């Protein structure tokens, strides 16, 4: 399987946003944006990997090492497919340009 380019759009909430902020900054780096919200962050970034599931699992696992009570609602888009996750669970897969 080859690496694909994924665009991430996520809302991350946490019992302790200040604990997960440095982790997010390390993972996202300068290739994305992190905006504070009332209970966490809105994140937009780009990643490369074989699957959205791998990327989502990596991101949530790293965040939960810093703060166990962290939740993520994410959309990973690659080419014409968007995959939506709530925490580790895939909730929806759809083609972007469906008629």
C-alpha cells in the first residue's frame, strides 16, 4: 500500500487542554493550524500515511498519553474520499464529489 496525502479537520476536546497543547504542537508542527476553543482545539493539517485510520489512531493515542479524557471528532480527506471518526471509531466514509 502506498502513502497518501490526507487533510485533517478536527475538533479535539479535553479535560485538560493545556496538557495536550504541546503534544498537538509537536505533531502538527508548522504544517497546520491549531485554534483554541472553549473546551479544546480546532485543528487543520496535512499528513502522509497509508490510511486515515492509522493517522487517527496515532493522533488520539498520543493525545491520550498526555490526558486520558481527550476526545476527537475528525475528518480525513484524501483525493475524493472523506472518512469521519469519533475517537477511534470510523463513523462515515463518503466520496467528496458524488452527484
